[in-house]
C-alpha cells in the first residue's frame, strides 16, 4: 500500500523549483526558507512556480519492492536527482536524505530507474545493510554527477563513480528518507572506493543549533571535535567486515576545506549538466 507524506517548500524569492539547469553563473537558483515536514503545511510564496513536493512510498520498507518516489502537487512523479534544484543562493544547497543517521539499511537513489526513486541497494538479489549504523544523515546533492570517464589528476587519477555527489550531514537531528534539507558545505573527503572517486561533502543543515557556528573545516574541528576523523574512519572501514580491503582517501588522507568542497560541487554540477544535455553518453542512467 502506498503512503504519501508532504514536503512543503516555501519561498520569498522569485525562482524555479523543478528545473534541469546548472546552478552556475546567471542560472543560479534562489529557493530560500525551505521547510520539510511529514504532513502538509500551508505556505505563502511569491515564486513563479513553486509546487508542493511529496514523497510517495510504495511497498514495505526493507523489501525489494520498496520505492520512495517524489511527486509534485498534481501527482506527477519527479526526479529527486534531476528535478530538485541544487543551488539555493548564498552558499546554500539542497540535500536529499537517503539514509537517516543511526540506521543501517543502504538506501540510495535508483539512478537507472525512471524518476530515480529511493530504494534499498541490493547485491546478488539480497538487500544490503551496512555492518553497523551510520552516525550522520547521508544522502546526495541533486543535479551533480561524478563522471566515470573523467580522471581527477588531484586524486590519484581516479575516475568518478557514476553517481551523484554524496553528503554527510553532521547535525544533531535524525532525519527521514526523502527529507530535503537546506545545507551549507563545510569540508570534503576524497574517498577512493575500488579505484573510483567517491566524494563525501561534509555539511550541516541550516536549522541545526550549531549551524551558525560552523562555516569551514576548522570550525568543524572546533565545534564537532573528532567528527571529520570519525567520518573518514567509518567510510574507510565499513567494507572490512565483508572481507574487502579498506577504502582509501586522496588529498593527503585529510578533509579539504569549504572552498575545495564548493569546487567539487561546481565541477560535478557541470558534469551533470553535460549528462542531462546528452553531451555525454548516459548508458543505463535514467535522465527523467
């Protein structure tokens, strides 16, 4: 049985919610005051086009059939990867939660399915779980893509992993699958997973009590001591219980600063824009 929960998005700016445009230059999107709720809420808005987006869950959690679709106010399915805007202005970005903190089911956007719903990852037909809980909210930046044909000279020549860019959100609240949060990037880690580059953007939701205190990598160490090391070690080691080697990290095995994180976001948004324009072969990826 399908269930639906609403994500009410309010704006005081002239902007477009669902659009397949890059955020660079004059194309910057400017959604502000994003609010996420599990039930419908009324909102006022001067936006040109600002529908209410809902998450429609089909199937039971922790089954092969489970999907969390995003739908607009008319009931039309939209893609959380392609249709939710990346840039909100003033260094703020949309972040879509795939895996809530303190959970272990390996949820992810199904990049090869129409409308890219969130589902639980599988391996050899079985649902995948992490060997232990992840301690932060984890998900993706929409309208980004790590190009598997592009070698990164700064990270051992590793090629992109063919997925949207991952986000590790360090705020105190446990979010829910499909929640859309306004976040600001603080740092990034260059994980190398079986030879593929898999960026981890460390960010914080703007509604977190400590959000105003952290603006760059040094602030994370000051106000969330040990968190960057814990994130790196968690992602380094999580495959070891399954008999696989530890993941590696580039950039000197350290977290790079906010400016570097913004550079990663810019470059992967450019790659996504080429993908959506079909300037790069999509392979099995869904572009709707």
